């Protein structure tokens, strides 16, 4: 049976189903376990399943199995088809309604300094490390910042010690709220990266300038269990993974990539696992 536009709009008409759909769009192209969706939206498992089935029946999301876990992803071609149908070829007569920046290069000048923001929940460990690493690795071509959706108040002491041991300047590192970067006069971001699943699942402020976003999730070293050596290893592994991703990021030819190609590149970097 052909799925009509009104079927898709009907599936999105319920506020909680719309919240679920938006969560999957924020996490695209990642797939998200049903349990994580339920936790993020404070839904009962059976309610989550009902909403997921409705969106799947409308062909807006797709399901995959990873071991024993069912995971869900936004179905981007169907979403594009929905909006294409809604706009109804408006671009042939009203290009002002359908302007896209997708083919534009991000770099408008070779001397332009890019801004990148790393977000996690507490802004005490992973995002703090990413800020320090990128500011050093970019050699001034990219300015890095970090923030939390529920900032802890101060960076983790073990993170600061690890960074100092590796030669990073930690004097200016502090725990900050994402609201600081959404306020008037804040630096305009070119990139916004989430480094924890919880922050990626939350609705963040609408950033001025439509920065490129990607999810670079990794395990929280602060939650590592075991001996002191095992906990220290967790911090070292988190640092190593972030440094490898950031090295790949700073090596990108920003001046030649259009926005679509660049988006694919930063998504791929988020899949680096070692």
C-alpha cells in the first residue's frame, strides 16, 4: 500500500511521536536503541514501541537488529520525499522558499578561523578533553569550545591532571552551560559535536548560522569501574580516541569540500573507534 503524505504527517501529529522523530533526526545517521529512546523521552517501553511502530508504518524511520537490541534510524530518503511533496516544486518559481547552502563551501576565506563546540552533559571530562586537544592540534586554524547541558561546575580533576601530563595548558578550562553559547554576542559556531549519547538525545538551542553537527559519542571515563589502573586506562583510552578523531578532523581540506561532503566526513570521523 502506498504511503501518502497525509499518512506521514499524521504519524508526526502526535507531540510525543514528533519528539521521538526529532530525536532520531538529531542522532542521524546513528541508530539508537529503543531503551535509550525511552529513557531520553521518559516513556514507558510499551508506549515507546507503539510510537516507533507508528513512525515505521509511515516509512519515516527504519529498524535494525544489533545482537539482541532493536535500534532505530531516521529514514532520510523518505523524509526528503515528504518535504519535497510538501513544497511541490516551489523552487521552479519561488527560489527564495527553497534556498539551500548544501553546495556551498564552508570556508569563504583561506584565512578564516573556524569555531567548534563540543557538548556533553556535565562538561567535566570528554568535552573538556576535546576542547583542549583541538585548540592545540589545530594550530590556530580552529577555535574549540566546550559546554554541558547540565554542567557539573568544574572539570574533572583526573582529566586536568592527564592533560597537564601531556603538555596541555589547562588554565582556562572550565565547566560551562550550552546557554552561554546561545546567548547574544557568543562566538558563532561552524561545528557542534556531541560526545555523549545523553547530550545527543537532548534538544539543544537553535544555533545561529546553522553550524554543521555530528555525534562523536564515546564512553564516559568518569564512570569506569575497577582498580585505579583500570580507571586510569579508561581516561587514557578516551583521550586517545578523541585525539585520533580530532587529528582526522584537522586534516580535512575545509577549503575544497562542499557542505554535504564535509558533513559525510565529520559523520565518518565519529565512527572511529580506536
